[in-house]
């Protein structure tokens, strides 16, 4: 009977609200640029170790020293990603360790500002949709049957369909989130 009490309930749904930092790299800028990330992760335990997951996140980064064609200046990049993938988790009653992979669609908006030789400032904006993929690993710590913390590191490829006018964007992300189970995580 004690073994049954420590078995996770199958078919559980949980969600996490997270905040984090992101480091964005692009072929346009020689430096790694830091920004902020917010979002929501939902998970559904299919069986004990396998989960389906959805992830929505927004990254906002200021990129300095961008060079593309005749443009040289500053760029503000906003990535809004919607994805659905899978996750493998192993752990116990109080702690889980997991890895995941989530294909996603990205709505990427760039605002570029350029200062001309005469001192005038020119602003341009471009919004594109592309497909990408995020890979993550992390840990969940359960405080109660229904609430926990989630810490996660992710590597994101934002646009597989890049070209010389639309460079490859990649990023790393560190996230901390508060997790809520809609049912009881473990039958206690």
C-alpha cells in the first residue's frame, strides 16, 4: 500500500508561469546580447515518464552594432514563440529532472534605428513568421501536492528558414517558474 501512495497520478495537467533571462546571438552582431523572457508552459503526464508540453514565450532583446547591407545601427528584437512538443522526466515525490524538445512557430519583430550622417534618425520595422525548435533541461521541486518550482535551461533556434537578408537567430535561456498542478501531483 505504501508503494501506491508514492506513485504519481497518471493524466495530470500542470502549468508554469516563468520569468527568465535570454542571451540572443545573430549573424548580424558580433556580440551576445542579453534580454528578458516571460512565458507559460503547460504539461500533461501521458504516462509516468512521458509528458506532452506546450510552451509560449516572449523574448525581448536589444542588439547593438548590427550590420546588414548598408545598415549599421541598433536593433530591438521581439520573439513570440508558440510550440508543442514532448518531455521525458524521471524523479520522485519531491523532485523531478527532465529534458524536452519543442518545435515552435516564431513571430519575430525587429525595429531598427539608424542615425544618418546628417544626424537624423531613421526607424524601420519588419515582422516575419518562421519555424524553430527549443531544447531544454531542468528540475522541478514540489512544495506541496499542487505547487512547485521549476528551473530550466533552454537552447532555442528561432528560424530554420534564414537567408542573407534574414539571419539565423539562436538563443540560450535561463528560466525560473512557479508550477501549479490542477489535480494532485502524488496521491499522499
